């Protein structure tokens, strides 16, 4: 038997499992959340009477919340102090780097400035160093109105006015279809049986007499499918027309609900009355009267110049699932509350689950609330403590629980042997020393068993004292709880007749004594309950509470399939709620490998990344004798209804992406759901018969859940929303004020406003990228960005891509960033996805997750064109690519191209992509779009780690192509002795459970950052002074100065190059401003030449970078605005080279050959080799 000592998790524990009780974990999480939310609190200290496991959990929770924690003190006084993160300070302020420009870049600048020398005025402006006004001339504001174009992707419906005869004809046609179609008639009977049908007249009367009505209906009451039809049929019955728009929070909801309603009316979707419009897909007839769309589609229309016309044409707007509080739905409520008084004919119907009705009603001036109950089928609830005995879970010690506690409790414990002696010694040591180390040893011994399987937990010392008595006497609540979980008996007595409660009371721990007596005084029934509680405690101490127990859920499904086969529930579907795709994949694979399950079950995933055709399968009834098992995220919580579900298994978790406004970091973590969500999930069972809900979390954990989930507006970055607020301000609707702070003032009108810091961050970013003026008015750039369905920073990247002629690949990057990358993480242990990503990255020169996506997309399009469907399937399987994601990216690209053409930014994609093979330019434009999200690799760190502009140290995710980069090799010194700064741009920082990480990133040249940073400062290069003599030591080489990027990175650059770079940067800004102001006009020759010079400089810098990286050929722009390019040269050994146009290859030994030269007309010479 092992002896003593501290451990990093306790010896005998499973890896990464801390033996800390659930109640203690709940208390820790609550204390930290309260501390984080208190703006006046700067420090939180936990008491010293806890062990190292408790402190380890505190440290882990602090990492999740972005808090700092540190243990201090020794022995009994050791405790954890928690503080909030301080203001970030860049930690590169004292480092000095080489800019990484080669001889070709210097020659290009010399050649250019011989023809276009700098003026004195330019030099003065360039030294100022900040990003210029994107409206053109410095002081001129963006007030010159460009030709306005209405948004083409919005709600397009026939006006509300139709004559009485047409309304009657439509109503008669519907009645005729119902009479002639027996199946349709049966559907009407089912409609009439829905709970909401009894409230039809109440709803219609409320809508007639009030402008705003709230329908609060329980899950399954039928409000989503029936209320829109009631409004439509009532309008027709009164001889008038209707133009109804119903918003849904998700694309799949808009599709499935509209299809369901069309089916109930005997129509084909999009052919007559009912239609839907979502991103990239629209099925709307000319005479459509009922349109389903996402909140974003309606929002775009209401923030356009035609918003008044839209409101005039509509008769009803329905916002469904309002309780979900998605970002756009909350934004819609702000707008509609403002515009309704101007359109008294327009009716607003809010539909929500039965929760927080008063909040929504009061927001709209106390509008009437129609409450509709759901189905009355009872749903039986089980929590984790009920489930464990069902599935036969047997922890190591749960069978050794003491029996009935009376005068002489029956306790099975060994009485002799070396293990007993060690346990007795541990009891004595723990009581006498009362240190973490001694109690760690005691707990370790208590978890052991003798050769016959009897636990040592109830072994008695010669005085009759047990481990539980020692822990109780010292007031160690954590150890007491753990010992009870291991089966320690509180009824056992020492030689003086005292039990554990008496020991606690004797030493002054009154509350602990009372708790132990309540356990000891239970009757026989309570004893059974106690055994269940002990089983639960054993289970919780043996698993990682941050992970979903896939094995337990698998066993529970097996139990349901086995036990629920002889009653009316035998064919009921099982719906499993899981946090994300990883858990869905693991459970699907686990069930598919179980013959007893898969032979009689249809296992269907339901996730947003599943193709729509596959998603629809979950609504179909399975073949007779088969049971349907649906593995879903929270999409099935409210967005869709699966009628035949009888059993719900709720993991209690969801994968939630949130935003920390105070650290400006996104978080992506599995979090506990709210009580409201748990009730919604339970309500999905028993739609057609009595159901059962299995909650794979304890009743104590449920009690700790927040009552409601935070609204999305309080947990999301707000740049897109703030930009739409400014677009709305210029739409003429008159609902947004002007001036500084007006954006925050408008969002403060929300039902539950965002954190002020989040709005400040968003407005500041929009100012930094030139989308807003200082008084929060839209610039011309801001107007363009407001019409693109992208994050403003990504929109700016698109415009730069059009300027440099690299639009095609940047479109792919932008769409993948807005949706998701197409690579699938393998769940079978293979690394095909990572290998494919790395191979595609190598084709683009290496070191880029974003460019790997572009190469994968290009290859897929070629296979689709040349290889057909069978070739596509082979290609997708071989490279772990998602077909649904690739098709979505393709559709988004087409939508963006049309938007750019409509805005006059490009004439066609081909002409805006003439330099798309120039990896250097593509990387530079990526830096534009992602800046200031840039970091420098730290060569001193073993794992790839970045130091960011804001001072964070962040890890590169293992799945990134840069996750295993040799930082020391690519961060070497030049011959001059200057260090090389290896930089990386990324699209967001994500705080996971353990650290802040970058998931997708791209190596970029430092020169690209110099040209696009917000502030570039020129400082003197102070000579080195001999500390002994005090004399200045001349620096070798030409005179130099320092270029400082945003008070962060410092580069030593020859003085002549400093003047050239700063003026080139200014001219590039002017070129971009002119392109934004007059997108359809050709750039003047002098401005065009400056862009070409910048292209050559960036190409050389990228070539230098990728030579160090060992990657393949960088191709060079043959012409900015027209032409093709050749392949680049191979890297300096080791890496695989990229493919140039034509026959460029690289043999992996540094012997790469360029591809064929392009045929475009160009005055840029091919770079010398």
C-alpha cells in the first residue's frame, strides 16, 4: 500500500480528476462569477482550511474566466488569492527586430521613388503615422451622398392590398382542397386538437384591438405553426389581404416550419401562399402572403433606405422564439418599438415560451399576453442519482456502504493486515498534524481495499477513532464529504462512545456536527436514499465534471432500448442533447459499434453543419420495429419539434461562444445550461404520449443553474450590430440620434442592454478601421461595409483584396470565417483532416490555415467540374472535408460577388482577381483584414506561443498548421545580428477551459503590418554607449532609425528606407480611399504605380519569410490590375514547396523551380534568382 505524499490530483485518482465534491465545485464557480461581476471588487481570497485539490479546482475555474490566481502561504495557512486581469502591456517594448526586407524590395523602392519622389508635405503627413481619413481629403467629412442602392436580399412580398374578391377566392380554394383531400382533412383535425386552437379567438381579438400582442405558449402547443395561419385566414375571411413576415432564429427553423405550414394547407412550398427566405436560398412565389425568414433578413430590410416602404406593405410581423434572445431579434425589438407609432396599421405579434412574459410585455407598454398551455402528457424526470442505479453503475467502493445505523452499525471493514496498520498510522498522523499532506495521505489510504475487496475507509485506530472522526474533529468539510462518498459510517463510535458528529462538536465545528447527525438520524427509507447519494458521490469523484460522460449515456440508451420494449413506449424516439459536434460524433460512433443498438435503431445527428437533406430525416418516422435516436445540440431545444420523441436524455451542457468585453476575448467552452433550457428540453418528451426525461446531472446541480441564459446581446462582440445602428441612422427612419455616444444610447434601449464596455470596444474598432468618424457618423467605407453581410474587419479585407486584385481567394477566406472552415476533425483517431490541411497549406507556401482553406476550395471546385459526384466523394473522404460547408461557402461567395457588383466595387470577379496566384499579396491582404489581431512567435517557448499587440501570451491550437512550427528556426538572426520577428495574424482569440488560444492563423511578413497598422512612429536610433568609457559606439552600416508599430514592435530600418516606407504607406492609404470613394473609376497612374510598388515590397518580404519557414514558392504579382504570374522559388530545404502556375515544383531539398511565366501585360520585371 503506498504511503503519503501530495499528488497532482491525488494518487489513485483518474488522470485530471480532482476528488472535489460537486457542491464544493458549485460554490467555487458561484464565488468566482460573483467576484468577476462586481466592478468594485479587486481581490478574492479563499480560506486556508481547504486541500490542494480544492485549490487546483479554483485555479482551473479562474483560467476559464480569465482571472488570475495564485497560492501563497505555507502549511495550514496556504490559501488561494484571485485577482482580475490588469491592463495589458505589450512585452516587446524593449525588443528590436529586423524588418525582413531583401535587396529586391530596396531596389523596387529606389526605382519607384526615382520616378515619383516624395514631397515635403507627404513627408510631414507620413511622419504623423496614423491611419488617414478614408473619405479622402483629410478634413472633409463623409457627407457627400453617393447614389443609394436598396438592399436586394431583403423581404420581397406583394403589398397588403388585394380586393375582397381575391381574398374570398383564396379562402374558397383552401376549403376546396381540404374537402377533396382526405389526408389534408386529417391534418385539419390534428390542427384543431392542438392546445393553441382553443385560444384562436382570444389571439385574433387581441391582435385586432392592440398593435402589439404577446403569445406565450408552452412547448408543443402549436403556436409557431398555427398563429400565422390564424392571422392569414382571418384576413381572407374579412375580405382583405395579408402580408405576414414571421422571423425565426435559425435557417433550419424557417425552412421546416414553412414547409410544415404549406403541407397543412395542401400547397407546395414557394408555389403559392407560403414561402421562406434565408441566406443563399429563397422559395417565394409572386403571390406569397406568409413569408418565413431569419431575423437577419428582416433586419437588413428595416435598416435600408426602403424600410418605410417595407413597413407600409406589411400587415403583420411575427417574431417567434423571442425567449431565445438572439442578437438580431433583440435588435429588431428596439427598431420596431420605435417605428410602430409611424405605422399604426402594422401589427406586431411576439411569440415566446412561457417564461419572462412580464419582461416582454412591459417593454411594449404592457401589451396583452395570451398564455397557451402545452400538452398535458406527463413527463417523468430522472436525475443522475436515479440514473446510476438504473444502468448498474458500480464505483469501486459503493457496495461497501455501511448498513443500518443503530446501536451497533453493521460495517464491513478489514481488521488486520499491513494495509490496516498503514491506515491506522494515517489516522493518527492526520489528527496530530492536521496538514494538507497528512490528510492527502489519509484520503489515499481510505480509497484502497484489502485483497478481499474490503475498503479501508472504516478501519478503526486502537482508540476506536476512524478517518471520518479525524476529519470531523479538524473541521475538514471536504474530506468529510469525500469519506462519506467512499462509504464511511457516521454511526461508528470510538472507545469513549463518541461518533463523528460528537468529535466535530467537541472541537467547535457545530455546523459540521449537525450535518453529520442529519445523516446519522435517517430512517430505513432515508438509508436507501443515502446509499443513492453515496453512489452519486462516488461517481462524481471518479469523472471529469467538465466532460460529457459518453459511456454513461451509451449505457442509458441501452437500458432504454432494453427496458422500454414491452409497453406503448417501445417505438418512441430518443432525443439526446449534447453540447457539440465532437460529443455527437463520439456517441454516434460508440452506438454504431454496438450491434445490439444499431441493428434496431436509426442513429441521426442533428447539427447546423449537417446538410439540410440529412437534417430533414430526423422528422421522418422510422421503419416499423426500428427506434429513432436523434443526437442533437440545443438546436432541438426550441428551433425544431420532433413529434415522436418519448425519451429525452439531457447532458445539461451546451457549447457556448461568448465574449468577454473587459478582455476583448471570445470564449468557447462547454457550459451548463439554464433552468429554463432544462425545462424546454424536458418538454420535448411526451409529445404524443407520456414521456421520460433523463437528466445526466444531479438535482443539486440543477438547483445551481442560472434561471435563464444570458441574452446574446450581452455575450457577443457588437461590431456588426453597431455598424447596422449607424446604417439605420442614415436610412431616414428617424430612430437613431447623431453624435458621440449615440450608438451606445440606441443599444441601451434594448430589453436587456449590452455591457457598456462591449459597445465602446465595438465603436472604437469601427473608428480604427475607418468605418466611423469620431462623432460616430458613417464614412464611405462604413457605408460599403454596412451593406456586406460580414464582420466589418473582414469587409475591409474584401475591399483591399479588390484593390490588389486578389479577391477570389480572399472571398473564400471571408466566407469560411463567417461560416466555418470546411475541414472535419476525425473522430476515429486518424489525422486525415490535419494532414490534408497541412498539405493544402504547403500548396500556398506553408504556414497558413486560411490559405489552406482557399486551396482546398479550389481543388474541390476542380474535382466537382472534372470528376463528377463520384470523384467528389472520393476527394472529400480523402481530405476530411465537409460537402455541406463547401457548398455553403460557394453560395456565400456568389452572394458576396453580387453585392460587390451591385455596389459598383467590382465589375466582375475575374478582373478583381488577376493577382490571385500571388501568395505574397494574399497574405498581405489577410494581415489587413485581421489587424490588430497579430502576434509574434516567442522562440523561448517550447510550444508555439504568440505575444500579441495587447500583451497577451496565447497558444497556437494543435490543429493549426502552425501548431507544431519550429519557432527557434524561423526566428533566427540575420547576418547583421538583428533578430527576426516571426509574425502571425489570426481572426480571433478564444479562451478555452485551460488557456487563451488561436485556432486558425497565417504567417505574415512584418512589412505587411507596417503598411496597415493604425499607428507608425519614427524614432531615432540611439547609439550604444560603452558602460566603462561613456563613449558612443558607432553602429555598422548605413544610418538608421526605428519604425515603431502601434507602440509595440520596433524595427531598425535604414534611414533612406524609412522615408520611402512611410510615404508609400501614405500613398497606399490614399489609393484605398480613392477606391472606396470612386469604386468604378480606374486609379490615376501615379496612385496605381504606388500600389504596384507596395506589391513588389510585400512579395519580397513574403519570399524572405517563407524561405526561413522552409515553405514553397511565393508567386509575384505580374500586374496590379491585370495579368497572371509565375510560380515562386522553393524554400530553403526541408519543407515542401508550393505549386506555381504551370509546372512549378519543389523537390524538398531547396531545389525548387518556378512555373511558367504568366502572359499578362506588365512592366514589373521578374525577380532575379
